[in-house]
């Protein structure tokens, strides 16, 4: 029997500037986690591995704002994703203009 605590876990978060805080939009373990990760990869959504944060976010309800105690950590992840997207965009434009 598989140890459920060792199953892959994934959580997807989304932030819209007009909303009060980021929210969990998907979460799952095992096959569902694999599916979330596959969808993210297929849509060029950055994936950040942070098992401690995933454990905390997994406890939250889907479509509910994250609690204030997670703002700083989630803001760092969103900033990382934004910067990564900007770098990829700049690289694409640079290569396109060659």
C-alpha cells in the first residue's frame, strides 16, 4: 500500500490585482497532482517546488483568499514567477528580432 504522505502534491495559486489576495485554484495528490503539473507545463506556467508551502496551501479551501500569514511567502513566489516570465519574454523578443 502506498504511503499517502509520500504522494506527490501540487497546489496552483492565482492572483488578480483587483482581488484582495491570491487564492488556491487547484490542489491535488497523486494522479491529480500530476495532472495539475502537466497542465501548468503545457500552458507555460512556472512551477516552483516548495514542499513546506505546498503543505500549508493544501490545507486551504479552493477559491478562498490565502490567509495574511502566507502573504509574504506567496508574494515571493509570485514575484519569482513574474520575473521568470519577463526573462522568457525578453529572450523570445531578442531571438525573434535577430
